[in-house]
């Protein structure tokens, strides 16, 4: 597709029969599959239609720089319930509300600490979610009954265009967890969304195709309800970046043991393919293998990805794990990257995908 970069995988065949898609880059293209429309050329008109669809209570999957989200009007209880039903997500798991700018922050959050404003000004639009005390606008069906709400301003052009148009039509925010079945791998392309959710989405729901997600891992989640921030989920906005920005003199906490705030992706078991993920040991013939390019492929193993650095590792990780499932591999061995950059987030996701709590392990 126009604008997509090649996937840095060793084998592009994901082992599934594809539906052919012919792209006309000058017109709005709708790919009708199981009644679900994939909009592959996100024109101004297409964005208006998608925003209107959200206002009507339908779901719209859309790209962000992290992963694809499954969006609904954050003020519409019935529409938000469709997200939970489509994903198979527990109803006490809060959703992240996506906004077009920091200007809408005080509509959803109150008692905002100065450091949270500093973080928002520095990293929004971008891959960061702030957990803040909620206003009355954030209802229990968004927060899972908690007194806090997760807020984010994504940087993807299509996402921002959709949010701005939605707000121009009277909306105030789009609730959007990742567009996958609960506990499974987050999608990083429109096709991933279709493969995950086409059996669950309704004919009036839409998928906006904005190409491959650049980062490939979910946003950094930061608890901003206390005197100092706490990182609940690592991501592309790293501890070092936050520490340097805020000029902190005490150690930045990276756990959630004090107040047990619930947020997306905090379960011990999550981000899981069907294949069993192993972070140690030696693969044998027929096992999948993911590692930086400096590591040679063990004899007989099936190389799924060869990223050249940690940033690329993050961007291809979920693709590679989906490739393993497409090839019906039973086991995937991964050599996790090392570092204090996005490698921390990669290792977090790998630990969750490899958890013994996973049903497929």
C-alpha cells in the first residue's frame, strides 16, 4: 500500500490466504470484508465519515504511532460497551481516552499536578498516557469504576485528523484500547485489525488504514495522581526521558504496589500469541526465532525477524509473533534486547507474552 514501509521480517508469508486489495490512490477505497469497511485512503471526506460514524455510536479502528486502537465515543455508554464486547475485555478494565490536544485535558481531569502539565507539553502528541483524577465527564464505564482516567494525545496524522473532526462535530474524546481480542497481540496494521476482529465487528464499523504503526508497542502509562509520577507500563517515553525532563532528585518509581491503580496492559499475562514464547533455552528444528541481526539463526530454526537495533525490534515484534501464528509454530524463542531505552518496554511485553499464566503456555 502507498506509504507503507517494507516489513523487516525474514519471511513475509504469514501462512494465511489473503483477500486481494486493489488500491486506487486518487479515490476513497473501501475494502468490504465480512461487511467491515477498511478505508485505505483516508481523505478529508473519509475522516468526516468516520467521525460521523463514531457520533452515531459505531466503532472505528484507527492507526496511532504505537498500535491500532478500537475507538468509540467516550461519552456514549452503549458505544463503549461495544468495545468491551468486541474485544472480550473485562468490564472493570479502564479505557484510555484519546484527545486531539492538551487543551481538552482539564475537561477530563482535575487536580492536575504541574509535573503532569510538563510531561504533556513535552511528549504530546506522542506515545504517552497520563493517569489523572477524573472529572464528572469521565464516567464509570470508561474508568472501570476508578476515580482516575487515562488520557492520551496520539501523534499519528490519521488519528489526530479523526479526533479533531470528531471534536468539531461535538465530541469530546474517543475511548480506544488496542484493536485486538483481550490479552492477544496488539495490531500494528489495518490487516492485523481485520484478522483479529472481523468476526466481531458490525457492518457499520470501520477500519482506517494508516499504514504500519511506527513504534509498534503500546504507550508509556504514567500515574500522575501522587506527588511524584509512577511508570505503570513502559513504552517509547522512557524512564530516563521522564527523569531528565522533570529533573527528579529521587528515584522514579516503576511499580504500582502502593495504590493498585488499574490501567491497560498491567496484567501479568498479556500480549500473547498462540505460540508459546520462550525467553531462554535453545530452539530446535521447526521452532521460531526472533533476535537482533547480530545473532545467528540456530540450525533448523525459523527466523521470524532480524531487527538491527532496539527501535526496530519494537516495531517488528508483534508482526513477528503474528507470523509465528500464521505458520502455526508451537514455540518461539526470543533473545530480548538489552538497554535502558525502548528495550525496557520490549522486555516488559515479552515477559507478559511468555507468562505461565497464558492459556497457550
